[in-house]
């Protein structure tokens, strides 16, 4: 893994995690958790896209990566919310 790919992964993770936190939770989770959620979301999104044979081509490769990571992060946060509801009925 090159330094460039690590930086791209971090940026994609931050953007996807922040956007997913806004959509699902109504706010971001802080830079550290946004990064973790975004990177795990990217892994989940890529796995699901490959499993379902879904290809996204919106032009720029970075934009495609953000969309896949965002979808994966939203799914991840929805699962998290279902599992750890903290007394809400």
C-alpha cells in the first residue's frame, strides 16, 4: 500500500463516515469515529457491491469510492442502531 492510497482511504473514510453519521444519526460522530465508520463502511460496501455484482461509475474514481463507502457506512450504522438501542421503544 502506497502513501497515496493510505491518504485516499483516510479521506474517503472521513467523508463517508461523516455523511453517514449525518444521515443516520443526525450529526457526525467526531473525526475518529467518522474515520472508523467510513473505513469499515468502505470494506462492507466493496464486499456487498462485489457480492451483488453492482458497479458504480459516476466519473471520478474518488467519487465512486466515497459513494460505495457511504452506502456501506449507512448500512453499518443502521445495524449498529438496531443492535444497541439504549432503552428506546
